[in-house]
């Protein structure tokens, strides 16, 4: 018996260490990216301060430059943040709250195609709790897994389909943002031609859009994932392959349901308008003059690229992308302005995540949310 217990414990322990190491690496990458971007911004602000006061940056030693940058830079960044218009901040706060609400309602529509019904109250509650876990948990138990877990517990007869609904909702959301950015590209040709960084970002977004669109077409509008098809038979030979195969086969229902595409397009357009609109309002509140055609292309691009799990919640990656794409001479945006816009957008979103944490505290079944239970419920 003891041998059996030992053999079971060791793989779990090894898996736990690997997960912890992976999270430490992500946190380290996040910290390095933030450190680098703040150093660049602080040096830029220090140089501007010296030029206004008659000083000479080049005459300073490396240590004096760094000392001045990290002394003067934070104050300049704080002054930039303090100039936000309170009405703009309030408007962005409301928009972010509506984003969570409407995102939950879109997910509810996806679940209905699979014959799963959740009340408006339950859907909203799960959406806010998932938003909390997306922002505050660094492990694999992120917001999407939380949504899948709660949906699977609520709809015991269709656990695989419940998990599928979360994946499909995320796929549709990302695809909508990608299409949104691609549509705005022709209006930003001068930027794309002038700067290689824009050309590279557009190439990445275009490739992501083709990949996501291809997955949607194959899964929703062909029989490639049919339960008797080659792909389903392959998954049957893998652990938990039966549930995966059943979920993949259920994708065809989305393509067969009339009106699903139009409904998802309408919900996604509304969500995208609120998402990018919150950054547009914050830019107005900070008195940052960014052409609308550029901001409405850049924000979806940044969100899609930052969604790649490199750092927790995309922190560091997102700020570098705002700096990289907005702080260019053609737009006239200062590095500190670009990063302040990113940080304020993240802070407003974080405030709704905190509210989701309060919702989670008052959930009657929150004590059952354990990793072992989650893995068992979601994968079975």
C-alpha cells in the first residue's frame, strides 16, 4: 500500500514543481519587461527635464544618468497619471464593467447551442468570478478553466459540451478582435509602410486571423471533427479522448444553427466597441492625441498578442507593445503617455476583477473549488 501511495505522490509532486517553476519564469519575464520599459521611459523623461533646465544628459556619467532617471522619472509618470479627467476615468470604468457583463451573455448564447441553460444571474456571477481569476491567479487555474468548471458542475449531463462552450467563446472573441484590427489596416497604410514594427505586427495579426478563421471554418462548417471521423478515432486512443472527441464533434452544431454567426458577430462588435472605446476615453482624458483610426487598430492588435501566455495577465508585454506601437514620431505620442494609457486601462480592468473576487467570496460552493476537483470535473 505504501508503495502504491509513493508512486502516486511522486508524479503529482513533480507536476507541482514544474507548474511552480513555470510560474516563476513567467513572473521573472514580467518583471524584466516592466523594469526595461520603465527604465527607458524614465531616461526619456530625465532627458526632457535636463533639456528644459539647461542641463546636458551626455555630460553625465552612467550612474548619474540612471540615478536621475529613477529619481525624476517616477514623478513625471505620476504627474501624467494625475492629469486624467475624472469623467473619462468613470466612463472607462463603466465600459469595462459592461464588457464583463456582455462577455458573459455571449458565452450564454454559445452554451444554448449545446442545449445548456444557465440563468442570467448565474451566468453573470460566473463571468465576474472568472474575471477575478484571470487577473489574480498565475497558474493553470485561470478564468477560462473556472468558467468551464462551474459550467460542468451546473450541467452534469453535458460536461464536455460545457467545457467546449468556454473554448468556443474565447475563440470567437479573439477572432472578432483580429478581424476588427485587419479591417482597420487599410486606413493605416502610411504607418505600416513607414515603420517595420507596424508591418511585423500586422503580419502576426494576419497570420493569427487566418489560423483562427481556419479553425472556425473547419470546426463549424465541415464534418472533419465528426465522431466517426479520423480525428475523433485518433483521440479515442488517448487518455480522456472520448470526452475530447465528443466535444469536438459538438462543434458542428454551431455551424448548423441558423443565426449563430450573426448573433456572435453582433455581440462581438458590441464588446469590441466597448473594449477599444474604454482606451479611447482614457486617451481623451489624458489629453493624448492619437488618431482614432490608429487607436482602434492598435488596441485589438495589442490585446490579441498579449493574450499569448508569456507573463501573468499579459503584464509587461502589453506595456511594451503600447510603447512600441504608439510612441513613434508620426503619431507624436510620448513613451510615458503610451505606457500610462496601458497601465490605466489595466488598472480599471483590475478594479472589476477585485469586484469579481468579492462575488467569489459570497459564492455558496466556493469551498469546493480545488484543483483536484476541477481537473476531474472538467476532463470527465
